[in-house]
C-alpha cells in the first residue's frame, strides 16, 4: 500500500509556531487552575462503547470513532451490525470519562474533588475550515459540592485563566435549567415539549423575539403560550432586575432559593473577580447537553462570534454509574478557539528566554567540536536556549528560517578561524 | 447497555498523585529539551492504516487498534477481511507519524529540524502488570543532520534531562548497525541470515556467550562462523580499546570512518556531559526496529532491569514517503518507566508551592462567603495555591484526605465566629 504524507481526513499536524502557543496556554491553564486547587487527572482516550452510547452525549454519540475488536473476539462473517464489530470507542468529550473515573476511584479521592482534565477528544464531524475531528478539550469539574460555591469557584478559576492569557471585556452568561423550565411551565407549555421549546429559544440571539415567536407558532404551539412566553422575556428586559422579576412572577413554578442562589453566584463573582469581564443573567441561554440539572453558563468573547466555552451542573450523572447521585459541576474552556484567536491576532508569548544558534561549519570535529559543545552546555546550564547545528551551504536562508523560529542571536564557528 | 466503571481492558485511569509526577517530569523534559533547541510538534493520534502497515514497525504492526470506517464507506455485508472495515489506526509509536509529518511539512520547517514529541501511543499487547495498552512516549529527533553532531546532541539532551529528574549512575550503551553487520560478515554469516544472528546476539546479557554460541549452533549456523563470532567478542573485551580493535580487525568489512565517528561521539559526550552517567561502546546492542541504518543507543538505569529508552539513526525512512532520503536520528525516553520508578521510590517534587485549604462551614453565604473568597483570590494572585471548599461533616477525615494531597495549612471559617 502507498504511504500518505497527509494526516488522516479532518485532523491536522501541529507545527512549532502553533505548538509554542498551545504549550504556553496549557502552562497558564495548569498554573492558574492549580492555584485554585484543581488537580490533574487523565483517563484513557478510549472508553467501552456502551459508556459512550448511553444517550447522555446527545448528537455527539452519532460521531463516535469506533475501534475494531481484535483477535478471537472479531468475527467478520457473523457480524450483522456495527456493534458486533467494535468494543471500544474514542471519547467525544471529557465529561463521560470523568464521571466514570470518579465512579471508579471515589474512595481514593478527596471530597469535594476538583479535577482538571486536558486532553484530546474525537468527533467524526463533517470536516470544515477551522474545525477538526481531533481537538483538545480543557475541563475543570467539582464533584461532591452541592452548594453554589462550586459554580463560584469554577467561574472565578476560568475567568482568571482567560484574563492571564490576555482576554478582556468578555462576558459570562449564566442561567438555570430550573428557571428555563419554570418559564416554560408558567407559559403553559407541556413538560414533554420543553426540549422542543428550548431548541427554538436557543436561536433568540440569531432570530430575535419575533423569530422565536414565529417558530413556536409554526411548530404547533398555542398562540396563548407563545405570547405569554415572549411577554415574560420582554418584562424581564424592562424590569430593573430580571432575576428579581422572575423570582416574584414565577413564584408558583420556581423554588425561591433557585433565584437567590443564582443571584449569590453573580454577586460573589462580581465582587471577587480577578480579571476584566462581566457576568450577566441570560434567560435565553439553553446549552444543548441533556445532562445539565441546574446552573448553566457560557463564555462570550467579543472577538469571537459564538461561545468560547461553557458548562453547568449535572447532579444526576454519577448515579447512572453507581446508583448514588453525586453533585457535580463543570466548566469547559474552548481551547482550540482560544489558540486560533491568539494565532490570528499575532500573539507574542511573554518572557521567552533568549535563543541563540551556534552554527558550525562542516568538517569541524574532534577537540574543536568538543569545545563548541562545551560552550553550549555551559550556556544551557545557565538557563539559555542554545541550538547547535551544522552550517548549511545557504547560511543566509538557514538564519532566516531560524529567525522565524525566534532565534535572535547567532554564533558562527569555522574550521579555519579566519572569520 | 450497562455502564462500566472500569477503564477499557489494559488501559488505566491516572490519579492526582501519579499525575503530579507525570506533569513534573513533562515540565522538566520540555524545559531541558527546549534549552537544546528542540521544538514541540504534534500529529493526530490516528494515521491512515496503510502508513502503519508498511513493515517499518516490526512486531508492533500486529498490535494496532484499528478504527472502523464510517457512513457510506462502511459495508459490513461485503466485507471479507479487516482491511475492508477500517481506514485509520491508532499510532503505535511516534516515529512513523514524525516522518510523515516531516514529509508533509518540510518546506515550513528549519533545516536541520529538531522535534520534540510527547504523546500517547496504543498497542493491543496482552495486558500485564505495569504495562498498558495506552502509554506516553517522549521522543526527540533531528532531521536533516547527516553528521554525528545529531547523535551527540540527542545523547546530551536526553542525559541532561535524566540528570535533572534526579537519575544518577546510569549508562548509555552505544553501537552501530554497520559494525553489527561487519562483525557478522567477518565471521562468515550470510547477509540474509544477519537478522536471525542478531536476534540471538540480542540475548547475550541474559544467556551469556556460551548461550549465544549454543543457540547459533542449534539454529543451524556453522561451528566455524559461531567460533569466529564469539572469539571476536572475547578479543574485544580483553583489548584495551574495543572500538580500536574492531577498526583494525574488521578493516576489510567496515569503513574506517564508522569507528572514528563512533569514537568521536563517545569522546564528545564524555567531555561535555552535564549529568552523572557513563557512555560505553557495546557491540552486543542490537535494538529491534528494522529501520535503523547507523548508530543505535540505549539507556540502562541500574534501579531498573531492562532498557529505559533508546534510539538511533534511520536515514532511509523519509525517502519511503517522499522518494528522497533525509538523514534522521532520534532518541526516545521510557517515560512510563521513569514515572513508575519515581512513584515507587517515593519521589518528592522539588519546590512545590505552599498549599492552603480554606474550609467553610455549611450555611456561610452572602457577604461572609464573598469576603472569604476575596481572601483566597488575593492569596492566589500572590502565587499561593488555595483550595476553597465546604467543610464536610467529618472534618478530620476531610483534612486527612487533603493532607495526602499535599495541603499543609488549613483555615476554618464558621457561620458563628466562635471558634
């Protein structure tokens, strides 16, 4: 079979220039999340296929790269469907593996457990510009913390990290699944149609209130419910405090403490934030994953069209593995989008060490070579970055290439020490 | 389908304790290799299956996790063999992907190109203690450098890194594929049987010279060749300088410059090394991969039975992708073995920052909660690591767990400030 120079369809090679930015962002993330007490963990990139097909992953479950069974377990002749041929699948996110990890290891972990995961995930999406089938996710999660301290810490940690990377003027939008549901109940939608209503509501920022209204009607919902629903959003906008309005207006549908807790999250974050952003209650925020049970939030960065990360509370997922629910809340940063933004903005990594290239003419050998290497070793031991390489025939081009790699100083070593 | 708490067979969850050591080792590796001018790159974890089945990977090609085709490309009914069902495979090492990467991107890379790769690889080996089917590899490679400067830099970079991690008294064993071949030719073995001879020679450290002799005879080689071969090893041992002896004795079979270059590598490394190790010429070193064309080397750490990493020169591999050979040489560190050694030796990470846990009684909320978080935010901005968590009912157990995680200071916050 012929060898192919290209990466597999939809995945990409990462060159040094991008890799330096990725490494830098990863270092800032690890340090900052570390200062909040999040500890790194890792799970295998493959999971048992049954764990990935449990309906928690929504649309992502249709995009799984599946791994062929091996040895005697594989029987091609009798196989009727995909699941006869595969036993593992590539993870499509880090949340399902985290919950499995926690279920498997809870006895060895502190409570609450604050986890940081950075790792690749795979989705067999239709390839498109800027979107790849292998990409890095970066999640923090707190398991075992029922109070809103989890949300406050997650939002502070994530926003501090974004600030350290250099982002300003961004926004955290926050909402609550229970508020979403109460608003739908108040408007008279039937419980089994909530998800359809929310899918339409989710388009509010694109199609506006009139658009949402029109779609609700054309989806067969009653004019009465649609009117009541949209009027609720209008009244909140014009009221001094949307959350307070909700608390009073929905008091027959919503436990008071839901709105109080959300207010406390917003106030605490505003009072203690360490970077330049705003946190706002957004009753139109939906977030797709069906596993969310409470608070949900999203990052909006002005330089970027859509969301640049998000998360929420999912208190019912550990129970699916263990039979006992454990409170859980997580926040995922849009790592690839952040890297793309930095790359496109010509971002310069701060405080990079001095980079010197020693270029040695061909033929320099023995003691002479040794003394040059010894010089490099000494500089390295003092923290400098020294590249030792043979001089190319086209030295000018070689230096240009090295300057593009960030080398700002050169030392040439010749066989005859004339120059 | 039922959910499984366990990781897939043969792969493991990595808990915070091990992860801290892994992160530390990765940081030292990146910094040290960085000081030698190696730049990080990354390739997708999957490769086209044809690239992985090109006979370069030896036995590893039998251990590939293969990825099921998707959508219309998959036709289970007409599939006769595995290759009808799969298009991608999980990489089993980082060398094949690196060479593909270089072939694909050479125009955008400096020459010589010094690459650092750290990433997972997968092999469907029979699961056994301490050996996993997903494991991290850590490779440095220099492409485009024909002279032995590549070998010298690779060995210095790797040994400096091992020294910084804390290893002492280790050994680099070095040999040359062309010396191996010349010794076999000199002894009268036929060229097509070299590989069989080397497989037997490779056991020398386990079965000794007599064992190798016996296996050669029972494999059907002539007594004359076996005698001549083993006598060569004996004479080298008793001579003052094994490499010099080889150069003289094999002069009809070996270009003089091979031995001269190997001597220069050994002398240069000895003269400029930055850590506590010895480099020795070892004519019994074979290394399995068929792609090696010149120098080969291996790390032996006394605390560890076998090899803890190795590498060599593979000048003919880029040509398989591009039609044009490019000189190439690489060194792979046994990352998992190093981590295992550190874990088992009770290794303590140097200079870890102070870790303080703030434990907040349930019910503390509003302004009081805010002021505690503000305190934590201030300490974090000053470089401290602060965990903020709710106090558990069993505070003693909670503190014990946190002490095991490295927390050495605690601050308790109560609703009523009595305590």
